[in-house]
C-alpha cells in the first residue's frame, strides 16, 4: 500500500529551482515550460521555500501569498 512507502521511495531527486528574486510571472513561465506543478525557491544554492500551483492561484485570487501555517517560526 502507498501508506507504507517511505518518502524516499516516493520522492523525485530532480527539481526545478527559481531564485527568490524572480517575479511571479517568471515562475509561471518556468512551471509551464518545464511542465511542473511546483518549484523550489533558492537563495543562492540553498532552498528557502517552494511555490506551487495552489500558491499561485491563491496569490492571483486574493492578492496575498500563503499563510505561514506549517512553516518554521
């Protein structure tokens, strides 16, 4: 069953990264061009967050980015 699989077994090891200074429009273009539903946001070579299709939809419909729920405080 899928519930018994580890994250390591389910994850992919390649990702699409964007800079935290990229615009939302740039990120939309990257996601569309690379046919991905989410990207890793990088500061230099370090991951600092993610942007998903849901984040973009929320930003487009509310004018706000997602809440900090679930992120480190």
